[in-house]
C-alpha cells in the first residue's frame, strides 16, 4: 500500500522554525529532511518478493546509523535481489527492473511528489529519479530544489542492519520514528564505497566541466567520521579492495590502468597538491554540517583519516 502524505501532517513554518532553531540550521534543511523521510517511507512500501531496497549512502549514515552530523539530501539504495530474480534470464531481469522503476515513479507521484526526471542505465540496473516536493519555503543555496533518488541493483555485500528512521521534526517532538525499521547497508561497506568513489572521481575530475561536482568532498568528511567504526571491523580491507576493482571502469575508463593501491596513492597525491580542495571542503562543512565546531574534522584531519584508511590496501595489491 502506497504511503500518501497528508497536507495536514506536513510541517508548518512555526514548526520548521522551532526545530531549525534547536538544530541551529536553516528551516529549509528541516523541511527537506521531513520530505526525504516521507519519500523513503513510500519507497520501502514498494518492495517486491524479488526486489528489496536497502538504504545506503550518506543519508543512511545520518538518518539510519546516526554516525555523521551533516545534512545529506540524496537517497541512495542498493537492491537486494532474490534467488528467483537471479535465476531469470538477462531479458527477464531487465523487464522486472523496468516494472520496478515504473512502480517507483507511480508510487512517489501517488504519495504527493512530482517526479520530474527518470533515468536508467545498465539494463535498468541503475535507476535515477528526481522529484519535487511541496515546499512552503524559499529554499536555500546549499540545497537542490528537488530530492534525488538513486538505486543500484548491486546487492549489499555485508549483512544489512535494521534501524529506525526519524525526521528531525519527529526527533524534536520525541515522537515515534516515522519508519520503525528499515534495512540499512553496513557503514563499513558504505565507507569502502565512499573511498573508492572519491578516488576515481578526484583522479578524473575536471573543474572546468559543467558536470563538475565540488561536493565530492563530502566523502572526505564522512570517512573521517567513520574511521572509529571502520577500525573495529575486520572486513574493511577486503571490501575496499573489492570495491576498487569493481570501480575500475568508472570515470570513463580514466582509472582503468591504476590498480587499487596506485589509485589510492594517486588520489592522495592530488589531495596534497591541489589547494582548491581545502577551500571546497571548508565551504561544504560550513554549509552542511550541524555538529559543534569541535566535532567537525577540518580538512587536514579529514585527509589524514583518508590516508590511514587507504593504507588498508597493501602496496603490493
């Protein structure tokens, strides 16, 4: 059953102001957070016996695991696929994923969102959907005017973790979580994804491109915050190596010739040499982080954390 947002339950300006004041953030962040949680709630209702969305990415670290304190406005999901699905032919899998994509679009529309863009690639194994939400505010320069959802038919590699999910408003009201439980990707797996993603993106990055994304520095912040969690895991080194190998074709083939250890050392050299990254990082955390200053790693601390995490891949790999 599709979850439909009620206009009477949407936060008003008074509530947004109260919660924003408590968090010391702009009201636009609180409003978008509420709609992000509603979009996630609608999504999990669309799971099928063969396709189950598992919450991943930065927003899962914020909302699910509560391991970071910076706003994350995208929703990323890995798709857990049943044995029956995997036994299908390639054409049957594409058809099933296409039907799932259409159900996402219809489900979010029925829930009250306005879907503005739908893209798919790799035989519908990657789905990207943008949707507008009914804001009552002017918006904020640091925020996109829409919610971006990305879903990948790459099942989680570690056991998933069930977590409750609450909006900032529900937390402020000390109410029950809007989502009692949602399966989330293990943060150690997310850390491996983030370190690999930052490595290839930094190496192929072209600041002159109209597609340049300076917010890739979010991965530096998140990895620094995740370092204690990663340190308690015996899985990280193997996961990171596996992810780096799997990502060898990313960036238009620009990192294909770099084996895992060399790719990481190349990325670290770029961080050391490129003076623009520090300014981009500072700008990002000032705009998106809501922790106290003492809790936010500065650029140097973040890059040293990434250097230590990169050492998990031996130089002989």
